[in-house]
């Protein structure tokens, strides 16, 4: 996969150089791309491994993808075209510096720094945001000149980390400098301080010890495929992330334990593998319309997003299937919850792919292989209360998703309204509905309380006795929960979380299967008759139609 990605990256780089003359007049001091191409070619003749290592640096892939799209005019971006395309000179300079070849290259200054991928950053005084400088190699080292004069720069070398255990090692760049490290438009360097660097080294070492001892296959994959870890700020709401353009890189927020760190590494590397696979084979026909339900997300996903998810999360299921019996006692419940939740989610997603016309034969084999791996992770001995909590969580999430993103069939709505007003059983079909993505997202209070009770029962007990239908549901007081949800519907008859909660309290098949239809008929009856139907009576009427 890495070899294939290197081939793809070289092709894209050639495409960028071929397309750049069309915008040459907009590149300013960076217009002479041929000189840096020649520099790359010179180094490749004597040190091809250096060229490959620099071009395969994850941030180079992100930059290349962005620059190519800008040159081809397929996207517009706030980053100036001249600066983005000009970063090619930084790539060439990095190759020259690492190979010891003399060079004299005009390079961009981004966020007050000259950064060479896989080498490090040269921070300029006063941190002027953008511009250009000349980078020159001399017998005494690298000199950065601004306006013809050497600048007093502070060098921040790239952080490299190698950890080993049980005869297996992994070597990564801990990237806190590169402008493209977060897979986005350029960001400023954010060098870790001593304590932060020590913590990242400690956690990676502990995670590697855990992976080599209990997850040997995952460790073997990571040893071959992981090349960079990108520390994100502690306040960022990102557990971990990867990018199709950055093979082998994982960005993550600080983790509380080696177990969390190891889970993030295992999970995100799967996305790199799928991205690389999709450059080689077709798992599905071209279809970017987001219409599939992914239980781990609030928004609809295209078919490739769902394939990514099932492959990445089945590895998480396997991780927790091994881990749950080997964590300290205080963490056992969290491990069992993670196993139960992810296994249920992956199973639901695989079921949603069955019969998908978008899948090729190879795509169907891919999904079937994930299903086999999931079946091998036995979850039959998990605590019954956790299994029930996961069932509630996933049912509530699925119903809320449909209420937010599925538009019911107009004929099905009209027919059901007619049937209700005529006081006869529902005679028509439910209809499939149409997925129309909206911006609505976020956890409900019920979901948050279910998680809290499962993972932090002591904290949950401090909230009792709580008021409202969410607390009534968790107490097992079905009637109080139903009454509470109905009262809320009187005030807000369109609220998705309320309809989903009512469906759980009633154990309604209709509110699991097509909650958007039930809500639409409730509104349609109110519009036609001048008064909304009693929600419980309406749901009961729909449930009779489901058999």
C-alpha cells in the first residue's frame, strides 16, 4: 500500500508541475518550479530513499492535494495560490538538506516560519505571517535570508520517536511544526514544551507495549504503516483523525491512558488502509450522495464513508474483545460498554449495506469479510444491563437520525392521514422516504444520561432523583416517561428527541422503523382537522399496522 501511495503521489506531483504554467503569472517569486524539480531529480539519482521519505511525509500529501486542486481551479481557498504552490520549493529544499546537497532556494514563509517537511522549522523573529525567504545550505549549516540578509532564526527540528517492545519497533514523526499537519489549510507551528513531549513519549511507549503484548497483528500493521502522530490541543473535541491525503498519519488529542492511545492508533490506521485500497480497486460505483446511516455519526454518509466506518470500527471491536478481560477492575465496565456499543453499531451498519446497489462484487466481499470478523467476537456474555443500555442508545440514535434527515413519502403521509381521519386501520405502505441531509446534530439528554449511568454510576446516582421523562425512563417508570414525552410534544410537536424518547418508552415498532412518517402524520392530521391526534393513540394505531 505504501508503494502504491508513493506512485500516486509522484503522479500527482507531476500533474501539479504540468498544470502550474497556466497560473505561472500568479506565483510571484515561486514561478520557477522547474529548478526545484531538477533539484529533486538530482537527489533521486544519488539518494532515492531520501526523496521517497520526504515525498511520503504525510503533510506533503495534504499540501499536494490542496495545491493541485487550487491550480486546476476545482476549489478556492483563503491560502494564497502563490504560497500554496510555492511550498513545492520547501519540499525540494527538504530533500536537498537531508541529502547534504548544496541548494539555494526561494521558499515560502507560512505563519512566521520556513518549514521543511521531515526536517523542521526555522522560526523568524516577529513571526511575520506570510512572505518568502531564501534558504541556502552552507558548510556551516542552513542559512535563511530575508530581503538579502541572514535572519536570526530559531530552529525547531522535527521530533522523531522510536519505541520498541518484544522485538518489534515503530518509528514516527511527532509533528507539531508542519503547516499542513492537521490535514487542513496551513496552521502555525505549535512546538510541544518539555512536559508535553515527555507525556506523548510516555503514552506512545506504553501503548506500544500494550499492542505488542496483546494485539500482535495490529502492532505489525502499525510498524509498517504508521509514520506520523500529530498532537492536537487538549481543548479540541477530536478523539483521533486521519486523511486520505496523509497516508500513515494520525492526528489526536491527548489521551488519558495507554489503552485509549492504542485504540486510537488501531482505529485510525484502518482508514489509511482503506484510503490506499480505494486508490487500487473499486469497492463501489461512484456515488458521493450522503444517504446511508452510520450509527457512530449524526450525519448521513456516502457509501465509501460507511465502508470506511465498518472496517475501522470492526478493528475497535476486536481491540476491546481482547482488552476487556485484561484491564484493571475499575475500567472493566468501560471496556465492556465499548465492546457492546461498537459491535452493535458495526452490525447495524453492515445490515444497512446489504443489497446496496452501489457496491461492486469486490465491495460486497469486503463487507462480508468484515461481517465474518465481527461474528468472531463473541459478545454473548456481556452484562445484561449494558446490553440493554446499548440497545436503548442505538435505537434512540437511529430514530433521531431518521427524524432529522429522512423526508417521508408524501403519498404515504396523505394516505395515513386519510385513514386516521376516517377511523380505519392504516391501509397503505410506510414508504421508504428520502434522505435529505440537514445540519442538525448532537447528543440528547437521554443519551447522555444512559452513557453516564453505564460508565459512571456514582456520578449518575448523584443526579437522582431527576425530573423529566429521561430520568423516568432510566428509573423504569414507563408511564411517567410516556406522560413526560407527551407533555413535551404538546409544546414542541416537531422535536426529534421527544419523538425518539416516546418511541423507547412505548417500545414502538413504528417509531423505530419510520418515526418521520409518524411525526408527519401527526402534523398532517392537525392541519386537516384543526387538532393534533393524541400521540400515544397515533403511535398505537401505527404499531397495529406493523403487525
